[in-house]
C-alpha cells in the first residue's frame, strides 16, 4: 500500500476528450500483475495530490481493468485496490449524490446510482475479495468501474446537462491554455 510520506512520482491525469477515457479497459491477466503493482503507489500519489478519492487506470493512460479508492475515513488512509472488479449485486434502492471527476476537472453534477452494491475483485496479492459498499463508497466504486467500461459520470446525465458540462470544461481548458502562453 502507498506510503503517503514517501516521494513517489505521480502520473498525468488524462482529461476529456482523451479517447482512452471512452475505451473499455482490458482485463488484468497474470502477466500484467507486476505492471499493476508497479503503478499502484504512483496512482495513489497522483490521486492524493489531485486531490481525489478514486482513480481508474484509464485516467492515467493505462487500458487495464483496475482502479484505486481511498475515502480517507477519519483522515486516515484506507486504500483499496480493485483489480478486475465486477458488481455482483445492486440494491433496488437508488441514491443521488454530487459527483465530480479528476478527468473532468471542476465539473460536478448529481448522479443517481444504486444505493448499495456488492463488488468482487482481486487484490494486488492475487486474492479474490468482495466488498459490500453503500453511501459514498458505493458511489465511488461504481464511478471507478464505469471508467473501466469507458463510461464517464456525465454519461448518466441528460444530453442537455452533459453537453453543458462538456462545453464549459472545453472553454475552461482553452482559457487555461491561452493563459499559459
């Protein structure tokens, strides 16, 4: 797990409209595990620096099915690495909460998702695990799994809301580039 005090090189977070964000990630195989383990601490460093609570491999330009999550309960690290995660159960009950995304910086919207999910995944040691998530953890895990399927939180919104957010983001990014020149 990440050492938050160590100086770890961070990664570049890809921003919409980078095509990797809309591509379905490939399952992590046994041959990929060493690469995944090598990326995990850099991904956590990148996520903590951003700051964020979740980051999927495609967001740092890696087309493999794994993501990291850390809600920092009680301001203490509680990192989770989800390799080849799959939702095995969803509650009928829905919950709506505001979501944002490191790949859509500064953009937020209310997203409705199942209130509780059960997720099966593999950890960095190759052990099969399962978590029952509700509240913020449920929303975060579903958001990151969506990334692995090429789905962004704005894809859960109406076309009108989605287009407004994407246009606003494009305008903000153009302004930043112009200011940097």
